[in-house]
C-alpha cells in the first residue's frame, strides 16, 4: 500500500499539476508530471474506464506499479496518473512497464528494473 505521505489529496494540488505539469502518454496510462516539490501521486480513473469495480482495479494497479518502483525515482516530483480504457485488459506487469516507460521518457527514473 502506498503511504499516505505520498498521496495528493487537495483539489488545488491536482489543478496546479494539470496546469503546470507536462503530460506523457502510453497505452494504459497518461501521466502529468510536475518537477520540484516532494514525491506525491494522485490517481484518476474516469467513467470511461468502466464501472466502479473496473475503476477501483485500475487505480489499484497504478498504485501498486508506483509503490514497487518509487525508490528508482531520481528526483522529487508530483504526478497524476490517469487510467485509460485499455487498462481493463492489462496485467500488473503491463501497467508497471507502461509507467516505467513514461518515467524513463520524462528522465526521472534510473532504477535497474525492466
């Protein structure tokens, strides 16, 4: 489980990341990244993803992918992970691969994982 200290909670935090952050996309996930501050993460799954069960699963997958690889981040940044509809058919390994691909593309990850 991702620690509470790593979670974004306030609407103003989400809005500032959306306006000031840079977005990166992959098949299952879109990530808005705002460099600076401390490591904080927000997770969004809209109704386009599916019913409540599918939305909660999507958020759990993204949370777990972040939790497993948070130590590999080489700089502090705030980010919002947004699930796409394709996440419904994805496994944890596929979501993790997507997240790591985006982090490497953004230049904020240097972990040794695949």
